């Protein structure tokens, strides 16, 4: 669950749940990967409960789970529409968990694509239609694979209610430069 929380840059951590939503490739499409987190994102952040995240230049460390996410082939960081977007590869190379984060001063707000959010799923269905949205399973085991044809479609998913807020992180220790 906290595995995809960037930061839970994002949901960074696509939280583990009974439902699943992944993308067929890192988002946004055909954008340059960042090789480090911006300096203003670096430091120690917490959700005030059970999650403390250390964002370093090239990796994220989740203290509560003792897990590290290293930027590289399986964790891609990109900018898009005012967000940092963390794409994390799953076991299948055609499945990527996507978490978005937006920082404002000493707070990072996080979003993810959550299949349990029926309103978000309706947005996916409207924007992606049958060609860009596969679903499998039923009820609690429902999973979706999203495949926007371009970044305009991905932007619509973001701006028209296709994401679910996964919380926020507050800075507790600034980065050491």
C-alpha cells in the first residue's frame, strides 16, 4: 500500500487494495524522465499518522515499511501539468502504477488512479472508451488497465475527475544542501 506513495509523491504508493488501476506505460507519454527530485521536494515528510517519507535526490525511503524506491528503469519521474508524476513498474512490463504529487510550500498533495472510486472509473470510461480501457474481474477483484492515446487524454483524466486524492504529506525536516 505505501509502496507507491511518493511520495505518495505520490499514493506513492498506490495503496494496496482489492481493486487495481494501472497504465500500459509510464505517464505522461513520450516525456523526458527526471534523474532526480527537485531540491524543494527533498527532505522528510509525514502524513501525521503512520507514514514518514524521506525524499532524496534519486530515491525515496519509506521509514514505516523500510522500503526504497530508486529512480531508474522501474521508477520513472516526469513533470506534467504542474505535477510530478511517479510511474512504478509492476511485475508485468505493461503495467505501471501512477502517482501524482503537487507541492505547495511545506505540503505535498497526492493523487492516484483508484479503481474503488466509481466516479473516477466513470471518467475513465468516458475519456478512454473501449479502446483505451480494459477491465477484468468483478466486484472487489475488479482491475483496470488504462491506455490513453496521447497526453491530451491523460490530461483529461487528471482535470476531469479521474484521480482520487490519497492524502497529503507535511515537511518535517528540510533537505540538507
